[in-house]
C-alpha cells in the first residue's frame, strides 16, 4: 500500500519552519556535526536533517534543539515576524488593558 503524504501546513507555518530550520543549521554547524547534535537532543541524524530542512518534527524536538543551541529567544522573534506579516500581535510585548469606565447607571 502506498502512503500519500499531504502537506496541510499553511504558508506561514511552512515559512516559519524553514526559517527556524535554517537558523538551527547555521548555529549547529558552528559547533557540532549532525551526528553529534542528534545525540545531544536524543534523536537520529535523519531527524536533524528534517528539522534543518523545515520538515515536520515533534515540537519537543524543535524546542530541545533551540535550547541546546541557546536560541529560545529566536523562536519568539520568528513568531513576531510572522505575526507582523499577517497582522497579528507581538508575543514579546504584552498589551495591558487600560481601565475602562463602567456605566452602572440603570
């Protein structure tokens, strides 16, 4: 039986995955081989390849790779950039609700 893979990701998600994969590859190559890095984050070398290519991997693998390379802040930067592209919010900057006057005259 042939298994057909359907790409269900939005363009924005695919763009973010590719940017994070590129970022991980750039920083990983400064210090580690794919095999060494794979052992550090507890996955196979082929999973590191998928991660760096922006392919689908489990979120805990992505997070562990970012932590090992000390790139956690880059995730928020990518989210903010993507949100700005689609008119979203800034994840680093919480909006404070200003006090609202309540009309309680009934």
